[in-house]
C-alpha cells in the first residue's frame, strides 16, 4: 500500500523518525557484537522492527496508545541508561557502604538515620513524580511489580539506570522519573567518596508503591 504523506501528523513524523533511530542504533549495535549466528542477515529483533515500520507506513496513522508505546521505546533506546550494562566497576552495593548517599534534607543525621532518610526521600520522589495515567491505562486486573536499578556515582549523579521486564510505557516512565532525581552528596566508605549500586521495587497499577531494597549481585 502506498503511504499517503499528506496524512502525516507531527506525531506520526516523530514516530517514523524514532523508528529510524531505533533501526540505526540496533544496526550499529549488531556490528559491534560477535555472534555464532553471523550467517543470518538480520536478527529476530531487526525483523520485528522492520515489520513495525512497514505496518506504520501501510496503515498511514496510529492510535494514541500505539503512538505512546513507540515514543516510549524511542525514549528508552535513545539513551544509554535505559539499556545499562553493569560492568566490574568500583561501585559498591548500597547495603555494604558505610554511609549512604545524602539526599537534600537528610544532612546532620546519624548513619542509620541517613540511610532511612535516603530510602524515604527516593521512594516519595518516585511516587510523587510518576504519572499514574501510564499504569492506569494498562487496565491491569491486579498490581504488577518491577525491579529498577541505578548507580549514584562519586559526584552524586544518577547513572546506569535500568528497568527489568515491564511494559514499554511503564519502563520509559520510570526512567524519566529516575533521570529527574536531584544530585546528592555521594556515599562514603573508609572516608572516601564512592559510587553505589541501588535497587528499588515498584508496584504499579491504579496506584504506585516504591520500596528501596538490596540486591545480592549486579543486574544483567
């Protein structure tokens, strides 16, 4: 079917551009990877991406829900943090650090109070900033839970954000909120500033609940 460009809206153009970005990113990534299936001209993922692109071109428009899902996917793959891979860097798992990162308003507290204040501030920030319409639109029969990870580096910045196994719109929304968390005073260990790996569990549906937890090892 010939695509009628006169029917393009601004959003449809953004989607097509976003799909092109995805195509280029995945193509570049595939060039860097060594694989036993090198004989295949295209990966399964590339075939699916091509199929989506052809479908959008063929139907000439998309629903609001389809548009949001595609834009969310673009948001995830266009930034390194959404597809974070954790290497053997010098970050310490949060439970093992002597003094947790100091969130604004948590100064001049004891070691344990600083940790509890950090947990409380992170949880409340995410719960307040998360756009509930994203999870409500899923019409879930019961709440779902997802794990998210991030590193607070030696400068107090959040980096390496990753969300496991969630709907693409939820994943993008969690990453959007995590990117807004303000810079804080970094964690310290043996008197030195260190980066720490943090993990949270987010329960979403008609409401959202956040719990700061500890993980036994680095996510993959």
